[in-house]
């Protein structure tokens, strides 16, 4: 089971009752056949899935200018975060898009022909009070792009066209896109505001008539196809009967002349046929476990395995892209943790010098944290010794008085005391 985002387009059209908290919009969701992201949808697949679009959200991420005013929509905005769990780190995806409206139960899913191609169209509502300005962006534009988010239930890769044909899916939501984001539904899928018009009812009647005529045309086409199938079956039956009749005549003419030779050929043929059947049954049973079903012929095995391989190859490419993105995300997180550890070590020594060069060596993996800490210890020790030497040089010199032993002694009081 896979999830996919198929770009489409959005335009706004209103019926004049654009009051209160709701703004009615017309959403051109998708079209049949191939689109820009190399997927395709048949009318049968769209018809099968169209009921699932009811009650899905209309999402958007609002961009704002430097003054805080709404400027446009962005795209699929998401953030990946590492979460610690008992089994290690897990990566969780947080979607930053917010619901700005809904495609209701009464969305009136229908088909319109645009540029000769059938498009699925629905009605939706934008919440003016809670859309964070989404209604203003839509009102200021003729149309806005959309991305259709679906869950792919079944599909197969078509090699000659290099596309993935999605045969079964269901809708999950639609995301409003900015003008800078490229559309994928050949630029035709859109959301637009209903314009107040006296001709609106007339236009709606024309749409219903076209749909009615289209349905009648499809019904008549189905009947014609059934008639053709009956004629073909009758022709095949006649041919089979003719062949059987001719074969019986030939056999009757030649059996008596070649009894011994025919018996030998039949024995050899039976042996070869039995061996081929055993081999075929063996291979078909082996491939049944791979394909989750029992194929009828070896050609069918080759075709199904080829489709399965191509589908898995597409999934592998998608998985590799996700792994690359996750690796980039992990590298950014690891660098943040490394910078935090570097700053903690640097703050322990409080060195009044430029450590940029040493830090960059750590960030580029030229130096480990242990070596970085040793370098700072050496610098710190040098700083301490330098400060000690400066302090010793500033101390006063001790004065020493040296007396001459030959200097005559002076007797106090003129020597009267001896």
C-alpha cells in the first residue's frame, strides 16, 4: 500500500451567496489518462474512487511577507523529527499544512471536458474565519494550484509508456499550492471561486445535459460492444465445427493405412505431453507463492513478474530518495549536537582567544572532541603560566644591607660606659 501526491489545480467560483463563514469553491480535482508526474488514471478507476473524495480536508500552508500579511500558498510542508524510544531513535513526520476548508458530503462529484479530456470536478467550502487568510489568496487569483493526495491500492507499470497506471485508489485530501509550485495535472486541475452570474443556472443546466448525453453515449457504446462480441463468438463456433468436420474426414481416410505408425506417434506424443504438463505444473506452483495467485501459463508468469519487478523498482527509487533525505536530516541533527558539545568544552576553559579554526576542524571531522579538549587544556596551561610569570615580575625586590667589618665602631656616650 503506497501513498502518493498527484499535483492538480484549484480555481474559485462562487454563486453569489458568498456570505457568512463559508466561501464556496469549485475544485477541478484530476483528469483521466497520463499526467506530468508519469502516472495515469482510467475513467473506470476515477469513477470507482470518486465517492471517497467526500468529507476530505482542503489543506494549505500560508506564506506571509515581512509585515505579516498573507502573500501566497506554499507546497507540502513537513518536518521530520527524531524521537527517542525504547528501540532507539524513530523518525516522525509532522505536517505543517493546516485545514482551511472541506469537500462536503454534498460536493456533487461530476465530470467536465477541458481541452478534450474528462476532468473530475467537485464543490468545496473554505472557512473564512479559520483559514488564516486562505480565502483572501483565493479571491485575489483567477485560480490556484492543487495537489491531490491519494492512497494507491493497486496499479501496474507500463514499460512502453514509462508510466505507472493506477487502477485503484482513494482520496485523502487536497493541498492548495502557490504560484511558484509546478502543477502535475497538465495545468488544468484547479480551485476557483464561483463568480456571481445570472447565467450560472444556465451553465449548470448545460453541464447536466452534457453529462446526460455522455452517459447515454457510453451506454450505447457498451451495447454495441456486446453485440460485436456475440457475432465474434458465433463466428468462432462455426470455424471450430468446420475444422472438426474436416479433421474427421482426413482421419477416416488415413487411419487404416497407417495404424502402426499412428500408434507409435500417439505413444511418443502422450509421453512428451505428460512430461511438459508436469514441468509446467511444477513451475506454475513455484511462481504461485511469489505472485500470491496461481497463473495459467508461463507467459503470464513472465508478464506478472515483470510488472511486479517494475513496481518494486519504483518503490525502491522512492525509498532511496527518502533515505537520502533522512541521511541529510540526520547529518544536520548530528552537527547541531556536535556544536553544542564543542561550546560546552570551550566554556569550561573560558579562554579569551579566537577558537574558530579549532572548532571548524571538529565540525569537519579533522579533529575529535577529545583532541579538541586536550588542545584547550594546553592553551589553558600556557595562559596560567604566562599569568604567573607576569605576577612574579611585579613583586618588589628584597633589600639586603651589607656592613663593612673593618669600619670602626662608634662608642656611645663618648665611651664613658666602657
